[in-house]
C-alpha cells in the first residue's frame, strides 16, 4: 500500500485512535528518557492550538526486526508493493498547554500495519511533550505484543521525532527513532527503529518555485509554443490527477549504456539504468498554481516502494509563456547508512513537461518531458539529458488536443464497406457512443489467450475524453463509414498466456466505423521491444452485435499481419471474441431490476399473507392440524431460512458491489435489501409458528398413531424420490444443490399428497388460500422467467438477478413449463383429495380399497 494513497484510511484511523486511551503508557516516567529533548512541564488548560495535521506521503523505517519480523535478505524480485515497510504516526487532536511557553502535552499512536510476515498490526500508545518552537517531540509509551511463546507482554519505549509546525520542502522530512526501554538482555527488548516520513500539510510553503523561477526552466524543451496545449492555470490541479501515479518511460541518449553520467539518481556505479519514472502530484495550490511532487525511478514494480536513494521530491509551476510545467526536484541525502540523519537537499534537478497538441497513429504521447541538471559536466551528480513520455496513451482532458488521420484511405481499400448486406431492423452502436469502448479476448492458433481493452481516442475530430457519454437516443444515423481512432492495451491484472515475440498487445489504431453495419476496420501500429520502434502493418477487424438483439451480445474480430510470411515481424492470425454490454441494455437491465425488486417484495409479502391465513384457518379449525404434513412444513420453513441466511447475503453484499457501479442501483438495492430481509424474516417466523402448531397438535393427541405411521411412509417415499432425483441431477451435471433445493420447494405439496394417500384422509388440512396461493408464489418466478427470456437480453455477469435467479432453481423454457404444470397439477391433487379422499387421484382399484377400509366392521354383538 502507498501511504500517499491512503488518506481516507488515515483519517479513519485518526478518528478511531482519537477516542483511544493510552492509559497503559502513563505509568512510564517521562523525565528520565526525555528531559534532554523537551523538558517536562506542568499541563494547565486544554489548548485551542491545533497540532498541525501532517499528511503522510512517504514513510520508511529500519530496525526492529524482532518485533516487526522484517527480513532484509528478501530477494529483490519479491519486493513488490505488498512488501513495503511503512508506519503511521497519529497524534490525538486534543492537546494541553503547559506552564512553559510553546510546550504542549500531547498523546499519539504509532502504528506499524501488518504484512504477510506479521499478520497483526503493532500499535504503540504514547504521551509526552512537543515544543512548537524547536519542533522536537519526545514521548514514552508501550504496545501490547505477543512473544514467540504466545504470551501477551508490554513493550515499553521512548519515541523521539522532529515535528515541525510550518512546512517547506526541507522541513517536511520527519526523522526520529523508537527505542526500547528494556535492557539488552531483557526478553521485552527490541532493536532501535529509525523512522523516516515525508509529510505535507495545508500550510505548506512553496520555496523553490517562487520569484524568478521561470529562468531556471530555460534548459527544458525548446519547441514552438503552438505545439503544446494551453493549460489554463485554473485547470492545473485537475489536470495533475492529485494522488495518482502517472507512469513514464525514460529514453536515454545514445551511449547511455551504463549509469555513469546518465542516471538521475546521483550514483556513478554500474547499476542498471531505471526504465520508468512516476510522478505523483500529492498537493496542489489553486491560488498559486503550484504543485508538490514525489518522483520515483525504477523498473517494473520496484518504483512503487519508497527507497530514499531512488526518490525525489519537488515543486512545480506552470509556465504560461512556454505552455509547460517546470519542476525543481531535490534528493534525499544521508539516507544510505541510517535514516536518522536523512535530509532533503541537492535541488539541482529540473524537469519540464508539456501536453502535445497533435496526435497521430505513430505519436500519441499524452505528456512529454525532459530531465536535466543545472550542474556542469565536471560536478558530481551530473547526468545527460533524459527524455520521458507517458507510458499509456491516456486521454488528457485538456481542450485543444487534435488528431490527424493518415491511414484511413488505406483502410477504405482494405475494407470495402459498400459490399455489406444490412439486415433489416438491426441497430448498432452510434458513431460517438461509449458503446464502442470494449474489452475482449485474443487467441492464437495454439489456444493461448490474452485480454485486451480497446478505447476510442477520437470520433472524427472530437476528443472521446470530452464526449464520453452522448445521448443514446440520438436518432441521426450517419450514412457510410466515418473516421475513428483507438488505443488497445493489455487488460490490467489479467494473467495472459499469449506471448508474441518482439511486441506486446499495445496497439494504436485508426480506421473507419460504419454504424449502419456495426463494422470497425482499422490499421494498427504495435510497439516493438526496441524503443521508438513500431510496426504499422496490422489490420484489425471487429464486428459489433446489434444493440437491439435479444441474444447473447458477442463481438468478434481478428488481428492480422499484412507482412509476408517470410518477414521476421509476421505473425499468424489472431482471433478476437468477447461479450459486450451496451448502455441501452444497461438501461433496460435497470428497468428489469426495478421490476424484480418489486416482485421479490410482492412475492415475499404474499408468502406472509398465505401462511398467516393458514394459521388463522387452523385456529378456527384445530381438528385439522394433525393432518398437515410436517415434512411439507419443514421444507417450507427451511426454504425461508436458506433464503434469509444465504441467498440475499450473496445477492446484495457480494456480487452487486461490482454490478451496481455499472447499473447505478446501489442505493435502491441497499434500501430494498433491508425491506426484503425483514419480510423474509416475518415469513420464516410465521412458517415456523405453523410448524410448531402442527407438531404440538400431533403430540397432544394420543389417538393419532395412524397419522404418524402415514407420515413415516410419506417421508420414506418423498426422500427416496428426492435422493433419486438428486443423483440423476448430479449425474447429468445440470445444476448445483441449491438449484435442486429450489425444485423441491416448487413441489412442496408432494409430502402432503403422499400423506393423504397413506392416511386415506379426506380432511381439509390445508386452506385453499394457503396451498393455491403458495403454489402461485412458487410458480411466479418461472412465469416471469418466460417473460424475461422474450423481452430482455441475456445477462452476462453473475449476480444480476434479484428474482428468478437461475442459480437458485431450474430455469429454462422446458423447466419453466414443466415446473409450472407440475405445480398446478399438485394443487389440483390437493383439492381433489380434500374433496373426495386421499386416493381419489389413483386408479379405480386403489379407490375401492379406500372405500373398503372406510366401511365400519359390524360385530356379532351389534
């Protein structure tokens, strides 16, 4: 994690720890350990002075291996973001004045977050004194810690920091040390921990980019002003993407094969030259049009960690005369051997960057710049000028960016759009629509694949970043193909198995799109391994599915090399396929979700009503209670319980976190989650009450042994049928256990039907509203699924069903018809059984046996 990107977490921790007592540290005497740093003073009243809020930007520490479980011998290939060492120093806001002017009594927490070697965070609670004038801070306190034997002990420590009131680029570096108060041989002892933290605050004072600073930027890029975009100073802060790392590729001049006179890191050794640089604008002044930067150098992921030897801090100012940003950067000095003496200095490094005003297929750099030093070639730390350019062709939302099409005429010859046959009724994405942004899979002939994302850059002469969401309802349709340009990049965090020699799936393309046919044809340029080397002999073809299709929306296409097979840069045909989810479909999905939310609420409410009516019915007719199937009532009760405990947890809290962002239903779903859970809970409790009433009626009547025997027979037959069906379902690999459980719920009347048969019952054990209404509630999702299949496009992501979820039951055209007919048939059976007897639904032979058993036997005594 990067501390500069965790301000929200930091504020949360401040709020949490501000209410946390540090009483465990009050027993440690202050003066023996801190009197020489900040003498102890007597607290008087609570101060109105606010301790300066210093926001952490960078932090690092060394030492403390025993308690922090750090391993300095870890291989550099594992030194990723998760391996970073960082800490948070969190003062508690309320401070107290003392009888010494400028000295305040404060409390604070020092937190070392856990990592993969240390699962738990380590938190010290401190109290002490801070001198506003000297900036010195000394505190004593302790932390709870588990020893190697698992015993909970206290680690007593003293913390000394420099904590300035007013910040500049030089005073923003906080250094200090955390030391154990235990003796060296004490089991509570830990090694000293050196702390280094670079901070920022709202009262930061810019010192390097004031006065005649613009004269320091004369060594920058010397190009005509018209070739760079004009950036209004008021737009500076929004354009800098505060808190985000902008990644750049470094391009060294010829002859820079070693680090000597080439590296901006100030080291004259044989280390590998860094290939990447990141700029993180962590603070910006709208009034002064100035920016604070952290600048890191490295390769791969190494630049993500904080290494003082490869990190710079700087200040920037927009130069309106040249349309460029000028930055003065400083190094961290004296940090190699120990962090105690680290300081910011050697501010001889200069950077200038600009936003190019024109893009082409071969030049799409969003930000271009240079790094140099104002030192002479004979001075230590001098390096040759380095060019840097933004790694990704991200669209810079700066008005004025233009695009020049150079290969569209060639595309028109390669792709004869006029020969396409247009199918009547089909509509395709509009020319300026965001539906033209997509991500797909690329496969080669060997089955290897990778995932790529394609984003339009320009629609004709319109910048996509400034026109991302035009009205979908726009009726105007352009006749014939129109110019369009794309950037195609590998999908982030996707494990690709497709590797093509000498290049990655990083393509800039331009061509033609025909919204009448949904065809997109482009010529592309791919980057080769050699810097500034490209191959522009790529042909890309895509076919978008219709916007109004009810079938699966699949985009298809290909990437082909137009070179001869003998050419070293030739590669075999690559196939493209992937799902698309249009905005129009998203709007219809939101409408569908609204319907499903309403239907979930209605169906659960009706379930409560029908169970309530059954309870009211048996209260009026208690003699029928023993004849209700307990197994049937158990099935219904478990159905409500599973829905309550499992389904909605996954439905609302899990899968929809991702989908709500797309569909825009976050708040609506959260409100209905509470409503649906409440109604489901009521239905569960009512069903449980009905089960309890039926069970109590059975136990309270000793003359109901025959019903128990019939219940056991019904249970045996039902269980046999359920197990057989489950084995068949598993054999066919059709659905999971939850879906099969939904099928059992759909046929909830089966145990009651079997009980009536074995008991030869004619009692009206179930009220008509209960068994007919509950049947309708169970069959409603299947009826709706038939409607949904014919009126909405198929949903291509998990968790997008609030009603008739195919993962909770069997849903298809066949299953919907079969289950609906079966449910109606079971309800008819119950009606006939309660009217004519339990075996009336069987053949004549069984009905005669039922009548024989019902005839009373006349004895001789009578």
